[in-house]
C-alpha cells in the first residue's frame, strides 16, 4: 500500500511533513509522496523522517497550471529540485503564491474576518507569507469544519477581485518538469480544478493534448471517483500508454473522511508497482540529462 498524493502543513494539510511520515508508518503504508500545493519546502523534512522510520518516500509537488480555460492540478514527482529548469518554474510559482499578500488580507478583513498581516505571520512557520499561510490562519478561527470553504468564500474571491486568479500554463510547465528529471500526472481530472464540465470526448482530447505537451500520466485511483470516472481513467491510461498514479489527496483534519493510504472507507489501495515505474522513468530521464550535459 502506497500513497502518491498527500499534503502537509507546508500547504493545506494538518500534519507536519515529519508527522505525515509517522502517520504512514502507523498505518502500515510502504511508501508515500509529499505533494504540497506549489511548494516543495517540506520534502527534506519528510524524507528524513521517512528514512528514520523505514518508510519509502519520493519528493513531489502538486502544481497549479492553466489550460484551455481550466485550472488543473498536476502531481509532479521525482524531479531534481536543484535543476535549472525546475528552479525557473519554482521561482515563478512562488512569486504568484507570495504576491500581494497584504492586499489579499485587506480584502478578507473587509469581509468581516478578524485578520491582519501580524496575525497571519506566525502561520508562515518562519518562511515567506503566502496564500497557504492565510489559509492556515483562517483554519485556526474554526469558521468551518474543513478547509475548502475558506478558499470558496475568502481566498479565491480575493484572487479574482484583485486580478490574481492566474497560474503558469501547462504548456510552459510540463516540459520543464520533464527536463528536471521528474514525471507529471494529471490529478483528479473529474473536479472543477480539473476538466469537469467537459464531455468525455472533450476530456479525452484535452488529456491527449496534455500528453503530447509532456504529461506522463494521470491518477488511476482517487477517493471520490465515481465508477464511471475510474473506468474512464483506466481507459485513457491503457489507450494512450499513460503512466498510472494514484493517491488519497490526504489533508488530515482539513479534509475529514479521507484517510492516508486507503481513501474513503478503504475504497482505494495503490499498488507498489506504480511507484516502481515512476522511479524507473525518473532515473532514465536523469541519466539522459546527464549524458546530454556530458556531451556538451
């Protein structure tokens, strides 16, 4: 049992990276990936804790991209965080997430929320204040029993009102992650942050185009896929030889009802060979990149 899609307190999860590794150990999970939103700052801590506990680990990040008028989440795994191509994309992503924070806070304050830059600052955990630090502060106010309504009612409307509702494009991001030796997988294609609203034929065409741009795979398993969603994912993976991935999108107490490794009431179990295939592809890409560099 593995889990290739989890979140920590670095973005919008309720477990620290080290606590996530301990939780995996307690549940008998053989390996996991930390895929915080647009942030890989927790991977070093998670990797160290996982190694100490004897749990397998692969570093990652869930990247937000724009594509044909949709926002998509792309799970990126196994990339070299020091590679120039990754550093380029990461700098751009962080600039977006850390931009105009005082303005976002002022907007939320105007909605009647007790918030200020000084109150949010401790929730940055010593790093730059970004939108997820604001979210973590809002969680502490116990306005809702989960995190998603905070985005729906405060953070996303603020981004729209301030003209900040944009991300890097899939066309730009996918080749750069590949150059950095990583693999990319389309997360929860069935959601609004995904390809919801398109027909199956339109979704197929969109995913094929993404694959041609450099997308390696898509999530074969996800906790709230319908039977039809799961069948479509399987069909796409088989027809276009996509790399299958899967995970619970675990957020701890910020997303009740979803458990790391097993999803909703034990409805998923990701096989080990998914991770084996990812590691092999990443290793091949790094070897190829090294050979190219040696040949220059």
